[in-house]
């Protein structure tokens, strides 16, 4: 019998998950269906559906398709969950002996996307 707090192992096989590598806002992300990713701010509102058509790689667990540079006909459908700001980054300029000091802060805007479906 399993002790309290210890989960018993099950013999379920993992289903082959479709995975994709997408490019948006100049960055690449590896996504699965159901993932939530944080990307640079997109001009979309909360609840909007977004299609990312720059798919660089698609894998279904058995077969891997690599694009040259993009996979033809592949799309990733996502929904905008919300927007926000990242952590503050301090930019501090300093020159010794001349009393030069400048302090600025920056917070990057981002958009949260929920991946709904990978179409290939």
C-alpha cells in the first residue's frame, strides 16, 4: 500500500503529442497544444484568436518535418489570454570622477497566448 503523499505509478502510455517550433516577434518558441506562452506584445485584444503561420518545425512523435525555412501549410492557432508587463530592468550609466550618473527603468510589454491547435 502506498504511503500518504506518495502517488502510485500507473502504466498508462503517454499519447504522442504534436509539438511545433514557431517564430513570432523575432523569437522562437517550442509549443504543444494546451501550452501558455508569453510573447512580446501583439496588437490583439483579450479573447482574440491568433494564427501563427511562421512554423519552423512540426513533430507528431513519430515523424519530424523541418521547414526550409518554413513548413508549408502549417499553422498554430492560439487565443490571447491577456497582456501585462515584465519585471523592471534598471539601466544605470556611470562615469567615474566626473559625477555622471543616469538611472532609468524599463518594463517590457508582453502578451500571453494559450495554444489551442497545431495544424499541419
